[in-house]
């Protein structure tokens, strides 16, 4: 299926996800089949699986800027963060966003620079949407994919 991709890039906290969500709602209200996607989805699932951070935590945007020590259950996943070579230097005072960034840049992306592009591509092949709105273009390979 052919899909039209709209992507947003910008600094942290400027509203990329908010705008993407609103645009998706507007397009759907006009009868288009629009869906949201993020390159970060693969990252979040990998962090949840490998660092044992609950999926609900890694997808909760209100927690991204919070220190790990205030996230319920952090005592249970902190040993996995400390045991991962990409995140071992982080402490309970580090914020969740740092865990995601460090795991991505110093872990998975070192082994495969296109790891998150490939993960999103596989997901998009399964989506029935004609318009895909991506809210987190950050890397050159992600821009090129779009």
C-alpha cells in the first residue's frame, strides 16, 4: 500500500506530538485514514523489554523529564539501567529522557544506525492508513526515510 508521510522535527517540548495528534484528528474528521507513528516507538519498546521499564512508563510523556527516583517501581528497573553498558553511568537522579537517549545513541544505534528507521518501516507496512504522521524526526536517516 502506498502511504503519504508527514513528519515533524523540532526541539524538545515544542509541541511536535501535540500538533501531530491534532492534525491526525482533523484529517480523520475529513474522511482520510490518518495514523500516528514515531521512530521512538521501537526505542521505547526495546527499553521496556531490555531495561525492564514498564511500557506505560516509557510511553507516558509526563514522565520524560522526571528523575528516575520519583517513578513508581524505579527500584526494580534501576539495576537493569546500571547493568546496561549504554546507560550504566546514569543514576536515580537522571531523567527518563536521558535513559532513552543514552540507550538509543550509545547502545542500539551504535550497532545499527538505522535501527529505529527499520523498526518503524516494519510497523508502517502493517498499518492500513493512507496518511502517516510522524512526530519525532531527529536523525538524518529518519528525514531521508520520510
